[in-house]
C-alpha cells in the first residue's frame, strides 16, 4: 500500500480519467486560459475545515506560481488541484518545490 507521501506515477494518474491533455504546449495554453479567466483552483479542506484554494499568478518554463489561501504546509511531494474552465472540470497533479512563497 502506498503511504500518503508516496508520489503517484503519471501512468497511474492517466488511468483514473477517461481523457487527458498531453503535450507541454496544450497544457500551457490551458493553464494560460485558466490564469486569464482568474479560475480558482481547489485542493480540498484543511484541518480547520476551510477550503484550500489558489489562483494561478504566473507560468514559468519550469514552474507554476500560485497565490494560495488556507493551504496548510505539509511535506507532500505532489499537489492535486482541480478547477473549472468554461463549465468543464479539470484535474491535475504537480510536484511541489517546497517553497513558502
């Protein structure tokens, strides 16, 4: 059994969803649309039962910068976020860099 801190492999994540968007250009365009439309990204609830949410502030070549609200600091190697754009839900997973920014 995987423990909570064990990263989930890409292939396993793809198997959870009927469709996936692949290719860095397509993913970047989707994230740019989400940023331009000020989409709210959600992770879940923290221990205070507050909704953990974030907005995408910047897209760099090798990282995404979010302005997060109610996120608790933890040692997870991955963060799972979902958002909706034009009525369509999206889910994605990204490695964390451990930054407190």
